[in-house]
């Protein structure tokens, strides 16, 4: 019953088709909201529309091509629960960025086998960038340009460029988490915020060295794992445990095992 | 001696040529740093190189075309001090974003007449976006697409999307400023960070409603003024005073006079 390794290539191509289908629903709605919003405040929500229509399109494609596969998405729950292969989709990760016209939101698509993510896609339609990870490697594509991803390998927090989407307490972070992350930014070389899933893409490209977040759900991080690991990075919970064990949804991604270990120690202080 | 209004059109075209020239120096160095950095840490600084080479290229072009004009830039000081027309340039605004591979840095070009910015350009080479403001209007260009800019017109803080580059104390903000801005984010609809000059471009597009920053220098904000005002927005210091009077470099830009007034009152509490 087990799929052979080479079948992943077929699934990875299909994941790219899914990302294309999502683009067709999300991109026309991006930066189209404010004007319409002024006319009719209640009736128009471009993010929700983009989310729903993209998730519908993706589910339709998966049902047609792989009717036995499971699907779980942000908007419409789970189909075929218990299937060996499961698609985990988040059509618009970074709703707030989408609402602000900032191109850091992304479509996230993962394929899990028996609960482990084996393919991950991070797609940013406005910049035209797509990260794909599977089979121990990751690639970054933009138009005709394609290159293998490789993390920076930075080993020390003092030289690291660190990121989280929202550093404030009371959002994704508890007060304690916000304080720990703030201390971490002061020990690091520099900090950037509000990058959503795009930050993990930049980590895979060697441009950011550490990302720490909390309150992430499976559809927020499943797609990140093959991209980060395929680029040579490390991604776990804040205590170094495998993802999925922590009900607080705390995710820590780093450009080297040494930096990862330093951050685990730092955040647990 | 005074230039006629129609001459501004010639200068605006020239400002676009300057932005093109800056792109040629900055874009090839963007996301090219990390790999080289691993080999030779001390010898390679793509941001400084991009900054310096772009500023050199711009100064050369200005000297050739308008030898009587003044120039002031981040790297090489002032030329022709006291000239009626002065170019104010910042080849890479958002150094930290540039270092992280995040496409929120921008080239900023302003033309001042007798100290007042009359043309402003915000150029983001990676996304291929350019905002140009002059003569009471602003436009956004991306490839062949061009549209007039118009702020959202949002009138209340409670519905506003607000932004600042770094919300932490001890960076651009004093402890007091950081606290005031944090309170403001909690009163607003949502907050995004780390967008640099790109945030003002999004404000001009109606996608962000309020931006507040501190520690900005003339070359950080001169180009923003014609873009924001040309889109129907308001841009002043935190107390509503004209820009340039506050040695703390506090800048407040808003999508409507009502929202601006509410933010002035809020930040002075």
C-alpha cells in the first residue's frame, strides 16, 4: 500500500497546480478591498472571499485527482479523516498582511503521509515567489528563475537576524512569550516583524536566521517543515520537541543546530 | 528666476531616471549577501555597497543634468548648499529589511524647492513598484500598470490599520514613544510592523490608514510628503506641526484629517 518515493514527484507537481489554482482566487482580490470597502462596508470582505474561494477550488481539485486523500483546511474542516495521505491547506496565511496590501501573506500547502509533512509549498502570488520542499531539498522559484534553497548556517544568536509576526503580548504571544522574544531580539543582530510565512521562506534562502512564533495551528506550519528542512534548517517547538506536541502552537525555526540550541536555551530561561 | 509649474514635469521624469539608475545598483545586490557573507565576513557588505554605489550614480546624473541644483544624501553630505532646488536622496531606506531579504526597503528621491518637497519618489525594485507624487497628485506604477493613488479616507482610529517600522523601545522609539504607539495599536483595528517606507506607499494606496515613526531624518521623509499629500493624506510631526521642526524626527501620516487629529490627541496623552 505504501507509495514509492518517486510518487512524491507526481504529488509535488500537483501541489504546484494547487498553488496556481489558489493564485487565481487570491491575487485578483489583493489590494482590491479598500475602495470597495468605502462603498459598502458590510458586504465586502476580500480576505474571507479569497480564503473561501481558494479553499473550495483546492478541495475540488484534490477530490478529482486523489479522491482517497484526506484534506484539512482552515475554513471547511476535515475530509477523509484517517487517510494515509492528507493535504493540509491554508489559502491565505497572513490575513492581516493581506488586509494591509503587504506582500508577506502566502498560500500554504502541505502533503502529509501518516501525519508527517513530506511536501510543503509556500506561495506568494504578488511577488510571484514559490518555495517547494520535498525529498530532502527545497527550491525557490520566481518566474523562470529557480534556485536551490540553503539556510545561512549562522551559528550564534549574536549574529542572527530574527523574526516573529507580532511581538506584542496578547496576540499570538502570551505576556511571558512576548517578554522572552523581546529579550531574544535584543541579544540578536537585528529583528524584523510582520513577515508571516514569508519569514520562513527568507530563512530557507539564507536571508533570515531564526523565526519564533506561538499560537500556530497545523495548517500554519505543516507546509513550512519540508521547506525549512530541505534547505538544511531546523524546525521544532520552542523546547526542541517535534512539532504538533505543543498545544500552544510554539514554532522555532533556525539556520543551524547550534543556533537552534542557543535559542531553545534562551527561550526557556 | 522661479521655475514655472510645467517644469516640474521635466524634473519628475528626471526623478524617475534617477530611480532607474538606483535600481541598477541596488537590485543585483539584494539577496546576494548571505552566501558571500559566509565566505568572507568582513569584506562584504551588500547594503553599504548598494547605498554608496547608488548614491554615487545619482549624484553623477544630477551633476550632469542640473549642475546648479543642490544634493543631500545619506552617505556623502551636501553639495551646492543654499541652491533653490535640492535633491534629497536615500538610495536604500530600510537597511535592515534589505539585510533580511524583505522587499520593504525602498529608494527615496525628493526634489525640494526652497526647502519644501515638491516631488517625491518611493521605488521598490524587487516588487517593481514605484510611487511618484507631484503637482497635487500621486501615482503607483508596476510594469505597465499605472493608477492614481488615493488614501482610504478612514476617519476613526478604531477602524484604522496602523504601522510603524520598529515598535520596540530603544531603537527608533524612546520608551515613552514605544508605549504611546503600543497603546495606539491596541485602540486600532490592526497593526503591522517593519514595513519601512513601503508603509507610506501602502497608505497612499488606501491599504494602510496610519503610520507613526520617530528618529527619521530629512532623507527618510522628504520623498514621502508629495506622495502622501498627492494621494489626499496628511503628513506632519506627532503634534500636527509641519515636518522638519521636530529634532526627534517624529512623523505621523494619516488617511484623513479626522484620523490624523485623533492620532495627534492620542499620542500626546
